C-alpha cells in the first residue's frame, strides 16, 4: 500500500502563551504553533521552527518537511503515535530577526516548559539549528553527532538531518533512515 502522509493533530498553544511578545516574532504576523502529534509520546522531535501548515486559501496541508519525516517513520516501521513534534521557535519567521537572542528566549521560555510538562523519554533534534540550540553550542553540526546518543539536559538525545535537507539531497535519505532506526532500537519497538 502506498504511503500517505497525514495531518497530525496540533497541540494547542497554552492560553497564557498565545500572545507572547518576548522574542519579537509576533511582529511578523505568524501564529504560534506549540507542537503537533502525540504530546504523551516517548519521542520529542525538535525542529528549528514551524513550516507551512496551510495553503494560500487556508486549507491544512502536509508540508514537504513533515511528509519526508512521516515517510521515513513509516519506512522504518515506527508508529506516528510515538512522536511529538515541537520547535525551538514557536512562530515561523518570515523576515530577518535576531536569531541568537530569539532562539535563546524561545528555548528557555517555551521549550523548557514543554520538557517539564511532557517529560519525553528521548529527544530527536532534526537539523543543525535544533542541534545547536538544544545542545547549547553554535559550533556543533548533525554530521559530527549523528549515529549515537548524547545526554543533554538530562535527556537521551540523538540527531538527524533536517527532512528539508534530505529532500534537497536525496543521498542523505539512507542516513536519515539509519538515524530513525537508532530511535526505533532505543525505544525497543519491533
């Protein structure tokens, strides 16, 4: 049966965070996206920021990033319900912004709150921005860290290429599947 991506249920932004103005991205006019998927999942996936969620008419879509990620989950034999997806930035930037300050603000204001609330078993950082932000080191990259587990902020953490990079460079897809197999082995799903 051919793979068919699905629109994961969105985790509603907490009422007290909806109008957050601390990082400045609210000025760019995008709405806050707290996360999607299963908030009780053992694996929290961290991306840099939300991507396209609706088409120009406002209809929900599965963007290329989520489609590639879900396809790899499917091909690895994992269940979508094992994943909760969230972001360093909770709003999609559409213009220039102070990247370091904004990421730092959002990490400590929002992502730390999600980690305390949801208490995932494992963290999967996708892409260099998520890796550098979560690991707290702007010199790190996926290439040097992938394929193994790291203890970061008390969490078993691994990394993989961003699905958008995988779409642009198909030779990375095999490595992406290997990294998801690493997650599968760690959570013991057969």
